[in-house]
C-alpha cells in the first residue's frame, strides 16, 4: 500500500511535468498537500486495519467461548433429558404398582365389609333368638340389645341376686338356664360377663369390701353357674367387674341406682376371618 501511494505521487508529479515543463508554486503546493493527505490516509488505514484485526480476534475468541458454552449446555441438556426419560419410565412403573396396590386394597376392603356384614347378620339372628328365649323375663329387668356388632344381655341385680348377695336366686337361675340353651347352640360366640354396681358404699357385707369386690364376685357367680351347672365351655367365658364406673344413669335416684346394679352378658361373634384379613 505504501508503494502504491508513492507511485501515485510520482504519477501525479509526472503528469504535472508532462503537461507543463515548469510547475507553478500553487500547483506544487497542491501536489504536496495531496501527497500529505494520501500519507495521512494510509496511516489511518493502517490503524483501522489493526483495530479490525483486534476486533476480529476478539470476535473469534467470543465465538469459541460461545461454542464451548453451547457444548456445555448441550451436555447438561442431554443429562437432564436422560433423567427425565428415566423418571418417566420409573413413574410409569410406580403408577402401575400403585394401581395394583389400590386394587388389592379395594378387594381386601370388600372382603372385610363382607365379614362385618356376616357378623352383623349373625348378631341380629342371635339377638332374635335370645329375645324369644328370654321373653318371660323382660318384666323382671332383662333386656337384649345390639351395639357395635355385639349383643348385650342385661340383667338387673334384683333378677339375679338378693340384696347385697352374690348367690344367684331361683328366678335368676331360670333366666341363666334359658340363656345357656341358646349359647350352647352358638359355639362361635365369645361370652364376657360384666358386673356393675351403683355408687353407694358397701356396709357390713363381710368378705365384700367395696363395689369392686361386689361387681367381680357377682360376675364370677354367673360364670360358675353357666360353666358348672349349664356346661357352657369355660374357654368361651370371661368374668370382669366394672364397679360403679360404667353407670347407665345417674346415681341420684333409687330408680337410676337400680338400673346401674346389673350383670351384662356381652356376646361377640368370633372374628378370626376378619383378623386373618387384617394380617394380610
């Protein structure tokens, strides 16, 4: 480029000499100014070219950095895409597993509901049989009802025992005999005998110290009669005393206290089938 500028200057001078033998001072100065302008332009072009090269170099570096960053992002994307694909596969497997578990639970629930339905059906039939068998004692304070799938036979103390006694009287024995006839036909029934009292303190009853004693001893008297006399298998019975702590009514009246003094015979169907379902 420098040589070109020089040749251009020489050309201009030659042209000037060819047209005129002698140059005027004015034209000579103009030629010199033209030469300076060309030299300045050449210098500036040199500077601009250097800046362009620096700019190009910077752009090339930026491009390389961007390519590296793009490759890094592509690698992360591929990694995330792989995890997503794996997650979708696992999710499908989990959904299938949950669906199978849900179906299994629904089946077990249906089985449990069927067992409970059979239990309630059996309890209702037992209740009807007991009501028929014990109908003659209903006026003496005997009731039969069903609660929570269990049959409750409630006998007031005046039906079973003389006042303050743990010895069953004749009317009480008759009621228990009729009850035993039904129980011996229902071998799948579990029998719990519960003694209950009012809140009045015990006075002068010899070996009976308090209401706990009275409730327990009366329940064991009933169990002994059912097992020893009526031959109901003892393995099916339990005897418990609740004392004064599960009253039916407030102990503020003679009638309420009379209702609270009672023997409750709780009859529960065996639920082995239900327990086996729960264990699964």
